[in-house]
């Protein structure tokens, strides 16, 4: 059980790094059209779309990725607490 929970915690950490890379790619012209950008879009956009439905952009600034990463980190902390509880 501990092994499964620790794998889940590591997967959430890797996914949050993927989100950060995907968000930073928006600052580089044509970076999202590369093969890495397309791959990250396939795995990151479905999660980000959940937050974009509820959080409108503030002018030219989209703050939904910040909230999405915050929620993902809360989930990761919850999983880590489960790991500590089972140990």
C-alpha cells in the first residue's frame, strides 16, 4: 500500500513539473508546436480546462494555471500525509 501511495505522490510531482514546463512554453514563440509541446498539451490541457471553465482570464493574464498547480500541490500533500500515516 505504501508503494502505491508513494508512486502516486511521485506522479503528482512529475505532473506538476510538466504543467510548469507547459505554462513556460507559452512565453517562447512556436514552442507549443514542437513534439514536446504537443505531448504536454495532450496531458496538461484536460486538467487546465477544468479551471479555465470557472476562472476567467484577467485581461491578458490567465491565472487558472496558478490555481491548478495549487490544487495539484494540495492533493500531493494529502497523498504524502497518507504515506506518513501508513508508516
